[in-house]
C-alpha cells in the first residue's frame, strides 16, 4: 500500500528576507482559466471558452507584528514559499518553490486577546507566479506580460506574436 507524500513544513520569504519560525501559514495562488459561456446554433448546451486567467492572490500569516512587514503595504514585493513534501516510505524531501511578484494589498491584524499570538497577514495581488516541484516548472505565469507557460507549453506565445510583442 502506498501512502501519499505530504507537506511536512515550509519556509517563507518576503522580498528575500526569510521568516523561518515566524511565518505560520500561507496560501499559494490558484491559477484559474476565466471562461465565457458559448452556445452556438445546434449545440445542446453551453461550453466555456478560454478568456484568459482570472486574477490571483497569495497570503502569508506571521506570528508577530513586524513593523517591516507593515511598511510593505502598497509596494511591489516578492513572496517565495518553499514547502517540502515527504512520504512515509523514505526520508527524501521533494522541494517545492513558489515564487510570486505583485502588490501588497492588505495588512490584516488578527484579533487581540490576552495570552494569544498577535498575528499579521500580508495579502498580495499576484502579477507573476512560478511553481516548481522537484526542479520541474509546472506553472510560469506573468499576467502583465501575457505569459502562461503550463507544463512547459507557452499557451500565449502565438497571441503575443499576433499582437506584435
């Protein structure tokens, strides 16, 4: 019987500075193709037509109020999340590297309660996103520059060429 490889831990970097032991959780962007329903003559029902990607977001939650992080609001920054996954059969870790660039849109402070952690969540409007799993580039998306490489295929190359860039 095989057991799945699970995410065992992660590290987070904001603008190149590591938050090992300070970051408590994070969310990766979710690339999603935006579709528009089309039902042409003779079709039994509508089908979704690819209209480009929807906007993406990412966030990191920290276990303290760090003034450096508060000052990131409204700035273009870079998040790098480095989770690792391991199986039960061996002790070999698979490296996962998620690199995102974008605008920090929110500093969300957690509830203040005596005797509890004061959390701070940074949220990013993601403009570029690259996901590598064990050295394999799975996603490489740049919304501003019309780049969408999925599984090594540049799905927007022809469109960029047709637009002259």
